[in-house]
């Protein structure tokens, strides 16, 4: 994906890349991109987090405010953006204007104005923005895409995604709990799911209607359901000692280094009380989308489930496809306070503790249902999708327009929840200006 040009970035035998935002997710990017190039610079608002990544990748460290100077001095080809969602546009545009291609974590950004700024900068500079939609690279999701023509034209999609009380709770402990930072779960988390449907259907959202609320987490709901504990953050609090929703940073070497020992620099608390005050995002959301193909989708995201995974069904003119993916069938008490997912701080122990399974069924008209053997996939790294995504991003991958289409579904859903009316995606941002 590295473009030719006479600016800061030039073609080389190996890609020279830099990462801005050196939290847990950056560890995956550093590891996987090292197979393709050289990590030559790191930047963050917190020098302690830069120092943690430098133990494995001894590249020069910079303050995030100095990213433009870093790009020029280190002759960067590819900038990877892993910062707080609401700041993505700042670093994406800086990278483009320095002559670099940019890969950004999802979501591409958090509002329509920032999205426009990114699309304008990409067009102006001729450089490329790629969005890290790793779910596209899961073998089973790719298998579904290949299978969809068997059921003809798609009329409707039914999609339920549930986050368990370990993974779901984690969004309410950290910066994501503030909608100004993350855009809420319909932007931060569901952008993965909305992109999958856009990709599966070859479609763009037209009209969105949504309802959502904070049902389980937060101070009021915590009291109502009997889960409330009297503490602001878990570390050092006796009230959090036996709370299954509390994250104990001091008990995990990786999290302690990345966050607890970094607090002196910025005061950021990674272990806030999920039933405390200050939560401005929803945890239970229902969305109805109409696409430009005429298809519709009913979607529901729940962030407080006893199990984790998703169910999706496609109804077509020649049949139906059903995919059930159980990523974890329950949360064991001994892992309830640990972090799920990509964090290297888990030291690889998580996958062995999770029990799940996957089924894929094809129901063609006039035929008995057919259970389709699913493509093999790994239990770690989002089904092995992270590594496959990195391989693809260096040549091609989900574009800035893909990031914008997914974002618009979430933004329109947020607007619909706020206004209690249906919202047309193009009224927020008309992408036809950049699709030409």
C-alpha cells in the first residue's frame, strides 16, 4: 500500500513504519508488521507506554504532539494510528500531509466533520488510508461471503452480537465509557459489524433507525440491579477486592506496566468502576438499517451477556444462510476480572479458558438444510484475522470510504437514538463527493 512520491515517503525494500498510540493494541501491530518492515519510531501522549513497547522494539520515542516532526525526521513510509478514537483524524491527516500512507485502527474516526477532513486530505495528497477491519479476514467470514450467491439476492439480514460480562464490562472501565472519546459502542465496536454487512452485501447504508439505553452498567443501573460497589477505581480499593467486575491491574504484569505505572504522567485510570458515575455510552442497542440495494438489517448489540459471540442470518431469493459463532460460552469466575481479546498482557492464557464453537448452515429452497464444514481458524488474534489483515493491508485493504460507510451507520444510529426519528446517512455526510 506504500505509494510512490517525492515527499517524505519513498519506496524502499522494506517499509519504514511508525506507530502513534502505544497501548495494548499497538503490540499486535508492532509484532505483525515486523514481518514486513522496520519499526523506526513510536509516539504517544504518555512516555511510560512508549517505554514499554521499546523493550521489545527499541525505536526512537516521541511525544504525540511531535508526530509531524517524527514523520519527517524518521522518513516514514507507513503510519499506524492506535490512539483514542476521537483523535484518529489528527494523526491520519498529519501522516497524509507528510506524504505517508496511513493505517488506522477502527473506527476511522468518530464524527462526520472529522470523516470529511480525512477524505479531503486523502484526495488532496494522493496517499492512501486503510482501516483495520480485521473481521473481514476471519476465514469463516470470508467463507460466508463466498457462500452468499447460493441464496440469490439478499432481502434481509438479522444480526445479534453479544459481549459477555468480561469483555463488555471492559468498555465501561476505560476511556470508551465517554461518548466524546469513542462515539459509543455503535461507533467503536459495531463499526466492525456494520463493515462486515456492507462487505458481505456490497452495499451502503441509506436510512437508520435505532433505540438504545444504559441498562446494566453505570451508577443508577448498578444500584437498581444490586451490583453497585462504593469505589471509583479498583486499585487500592477494599470494596473492589472481591468484585468480579473489577480489573486488578497490579496482578497482571503487562497491564501494570502499560497503565498502572504510567498513571503519573497523565492520570489515566484503566480500572474504573463499571457501576460508577460518568458513563455516557449505551450498553443495549437495537438498530434497523435500509441499504442502497433495498435489503434491510435488524441488528442488536448487548454488552452484558453471560456468553459472547454472534448469530447472523441472511434471507435471500433462493434460500437462507445461518451462522452461529460462540466465542465463549460463559465467563468463569477466575477470569472475570481479566481483559479479553488482543492484549499481549494476557500472555496467551485466555484462549485455553474459553469454550465455544461455530456452525454454518445453508437452507436452499426445496432442499434439506445443509451443515457446511467451517473453514479452520485460530483461537487467538480474532481467529487469526489480525495476521491475515496485516498481510493484506500492505497491498490492499478496507479503504477510507469503507471506513466512512461503516461509520455512517453508527453515527446515524446515534442521531436516531438522540432524536427519536429515522436518519438518512447522506444527511450526515454525502459520500458521493468522494465516490466519483
